[in-house]
């Protein structure tokens, strides 16, 4: 079975990476517990790839065309997208910048979603698979609800219509710097941030692990 962990963040060791690692562990452990032997969990870091967003060429919509339901752009997503679309489950992760997922993940989503979209018709995605979305952000849950509310519903509804209703994990009030004294900051209390990381981030990691378990469980229901 093939699963993809897609990291839309630029940092290699911080919150998003750790959350995705736990989701990956959850997938692997659940499959192993069900005696699945051929387990492939592919780690994709979008910042390592050379690609852009949708170019609005509409080849993926051209009836009878060579690239119908496919993205023809020749870059690092050309061969990767079909593999991900035919996988058994996906977990996406992204830090939140100005209330949005990163530009890299947004560009990826344009290509991933638009080539499966049929205007006014059923999805032409090759298969439906379980999907998870993990968002990490430095604002508190209270501030998020006040400012952003259902900010990610549009994206998640698009994923739901084309592939499956995604599991959604929002991780709030994250720890950004190993040493806050080195960076200009008037909004966050470093001691409270450190306390939050120590007391609550382990819970967030457990939630990410559980999300991975659900992805594996749903995939097993589909395939076995």
C-alpha cells in the first residue's frame, strides 16, 4: 500500500514536520497491526521541488485530449501527481501564514484539485482515498475563531467533492523559535510559549498520530 505525506512547510525540524512524522507513524503502526506487509509511506517536501501553480491551459478539461484529467505541465509534479492521485491515502501539512496555507501547498493544490474537477459533473479523480489536513499556527484557538473562523472550509470542501472528506487537525499557539530573545517580538510571551509547547504540543502530536491511524483504517476498509 502506498501513502503520501506532503509537507507544505519550509522548515525541516519544527512543528509541521513533527506533526507529519507522527501521522506517518500512525499510518504505519495501524497497517502493521493489521498484518499489512507491503507498506510504502512516501515523504514529499514541496520546498524541495521545482513547480508552479495552475497555468489555466485547460488541457485537463479538453474532451478527447491527450492530457484529459491530467496536468501536462512539465515540472517536478508531472510524474508525482498521478502517483499521489492513485495512492491509498494522503496527509497534507502546512504552517499558516497570514491566515493561509503556504504558497507552495496552495500551488500544489491548484494542480492536484483542478485536474480532477469537472465543471458541473462528477469528479474524474482516478480513485477516492482518505485524506488528512494538518495546520500549525502561532495564534491561539480563541484568536483563530475570532479572526478566521471556518477559513479552511472552502479548501476542504473542494477536497471532499473530488476525493473524500478530509480529516482536519488544527494546531494552535505553536512554539516558533528556540530562543525568542534573538528575534523582534512584541506579541508573544516566550515563557507562555515554552509552557504551551511542553504541556500541549505532546497532545497535538498524539492527535496527529490518531489522524494517521484513521487514514490507515479508512484505507483498509476501501481496499480489503
